[in-house]
């Protein structure tokens, strides 16, 4: 297949190379300090010139993901394993996080189905008002301990299989990856705010007393930069920790 056919519209070759390289780093669960292959080896792997590889690495370095030194060459600067209570450089699903830590993840689906997008949802997901969405509301458990109430909204056109998948047992992100073409979560805008629970949340999350909630709002984009998923997660404040790595 010609390389040009793999590029997203308007995407440069160095940008494509940087995206592929970092995807491979993440897939390998690299840790901070791990060495990357040589520029020559990377050029051969991706079928591009060393100049392109150097430009791609410079892009990743500018984002604080990799660094270079005369003694060790290019190395990874951040841990890429999934962390549920961390905002890092990867977007991962709840099931992936649990599996990485040997925890048993399960979901209790409260409601799922397709419907028309509201004006707010259409604006967030960059679709026309009234477009078909897949929406799901579920409780999230780790080792049978409830930790969050989650609402997911996705444009159905990006993954029609969502409408017929039973998410009592299936993984949302695994379903997206199996789609043709695959829908790969690549980057997300993420914000967190604190508030107290309402009556329904108190009952669903088994809250007694005044336990503050952390509400996470996440808009996830796929490998082509399209809005893929708008998620709202309501966490018990005593069962969730938010962490962030800040670079200049």
C-alpha cells in the first residue's frame, strides 16, 4: 500500500511517523529511561528517511515524551503503562487499567442504546444535531468495590457495532479497536471538578455521610483527530486519586 494512502488528510510525513512511533512505544508499555532503536532502524521500520525520523523524534521531544543524549541516544521520558488515576500521554479503558494491575474489573450497565444527539452533545462530538449516538450509563467496579458512575456517548457512525454489543461483558475500547476501520483512542481533553453527590449518586455509589465526589469530563479523539467519545465519570472521592505530570 502506498505510504501516502496511510496519511490522514493534511498530515505531514514526520507527523505520521511520530504518531506511529509513539503508538509502538505505548503498545510496548515502555518505561521512563528505556532506549529507542537507532534512527537508522526506525527509518527502516517505517519506510521513511532518517531526516523524517529525526523530525518526528524532535516533535516527540518537544512534547516531553522522549529525549536524546550523546551517550544513550534517544530514550523514553515517561511511563506509558495505563494508570486509571493519572492523566498521562495515553488514553486507556477501565478494563485495560484493571488487567494491568491484576484487578477484577466489571460493569453493571444501567442503560444502553441509540438515540438522537442533543444540541450540546452534537457540539461536543462535532456531529450534526439529531445524529445517531450510542449512549451508555453504567457502574464501574474494581474487585467488586464500586468506584464510579460513568456515562459514555459516541457517534454511532464511527462504530455501528456499538448498537448490538452487550456491554455487561464486552469492553468498550476493545469493541472500538475491532471495528473496521479500527477506532483508536489517541488523545483526550480531560477536566475534573469536585462536588457533593445527589440523591441518586449516593444510592448507586453506596455513599454514607458527606463524601465529596470527583467528576471527570473527558472528550476523546481517534487516530484521525475526530471526536470519538464524550465521557462523564462520577468517582467517589475516597476511591479515586487524580494525578498529573506537568512539563514545560
